C-alpha cells in the first residue's frame, strides 16, 4: 500500500492506526495531531453533504444525517478533493 493510500484510508477511517512515519516537530508520533486533522476532515465532509442535501438533513434530523454522513464518508469516500 502506498503512503498516500494509507494516509487517505486512515483519515477516513478512525479505526485505522495513524500511518507510520508521521511525527511532530519534536520527533514524537503525531497521533494526537493526526486525530485532530482526521476530525476536521470528517466535519468538513459532513458539512459539505449537509450543504448539498439540506432537505434530506431536515427530514431525518441533524443527528441522524450526521451519522449517515459519517458512514458515507468512511465507506464511500469522495473520488476527488
């Protein structure tokens, strides 16, 4: 698996480990920083889906929509940035 593929997979799936080789400025594992980045990506993708499908979000409620968006982002990632 390439580094980019591993990184993308780990960004979209919180169950995956932080990719090897990611370090912070002090040379330590960047696990906490990576988790913040992972969360920001998930929130932005969820927001993008909410913007694209406002009626669906209103019909099923924000909490249900966010859960479905999280599933969608992890299992059917966007094909491009």
